[in-house]
C-alpha cells in the first residue's frame, strides 16, 4: 500500500533522485547529459505487485471465525494470488485486493468478523456473481483515482456496467432480491458511483 505519490521519472533520474521532465521517448536531462535515457517504468505493474502482497497478508488475517459462527476458510479456497508470479495478476483481482485493503475496515466500530464475512462473500459469490464484479469495479475505480490509470478506469466502468445489469435481473428475483449479497452489491455499486459521479451513459 502506498502512502505517497510514486515517481513517474525515468530510471536514471529516479536513481539520482532528481526531477525528471518525463519527456518521451527520452527525457531532457538525459539528453543534455548525453546519456541514453533508460525509459520509464509501468506504474500499473508497480501498483499491482505491491497490492498483491498486501492482499495475501489480508487474506491470511481474514481466516478467523466470525461472531455469527461462520468460518471464512480462505486458506481452503483456490488462491487468486501467489508470491512467485513473474507477471502481475489480472487487473480485476488486484482491484478486489485494493478494495479490501483500502475501502473496508476491521477496526472499531466495525469488527474483524465483519471484514472476514465480506471477504467470504466475495470468494463465494455464487449465485450472485454481480457482487464479485461490483467489488472489483469499486476497487479499480479507487485505484484509477489514486494512481491516475486511465486503462484501469476503463476496465472498472466495464465491470460496473456488467454488475449493474446483473443486479437489475437479481432484483426481479424474489428469492435473491432480499439476500445480504444483493444488498451489499447495491451499496458497493453506489460506492463506485461516488468515484465516477457522471455515469448517465451506463444507466
């Protein structure tokens, strides 16, 4: 989890800790020094790798039994993340990790059991897959706002539209419309809309 802005400068400027003008394909500082500019890193990859580690720790901590007597056995679920990946995990999975790391709370007045219950609903979202899509969309929306990643924003809106469409059908089902997962989906879709207040084209 990042607490400050990441440098978008080229590798040489970052190593020297000097301001980079970020001109592409080569920055002006390297050009003036007659160095070959090493180029710019992909901030998305950096974000994904760090959020993945955060989510792994979060998932392990969420295995405690909830106050409702439910056991969220995340350790028995197929892991979405591994520590030995050579490439970043899918963007939607990192979005979910960002959601649980930054948009949920396990401190008073909330409880760790509430957090574990919410994570459990995500991992076991059938028969309401809209909840999974909504969580991933909200997480990616928050990521794109924090790190200014247009590609992440575009994908989050796509998932939002998918979750919204599925929720409309769910609300028409008397059996599913009153479930906890449906209520949470509606709340999380509202959270997404706070991130993107102009979504008329998707309604």
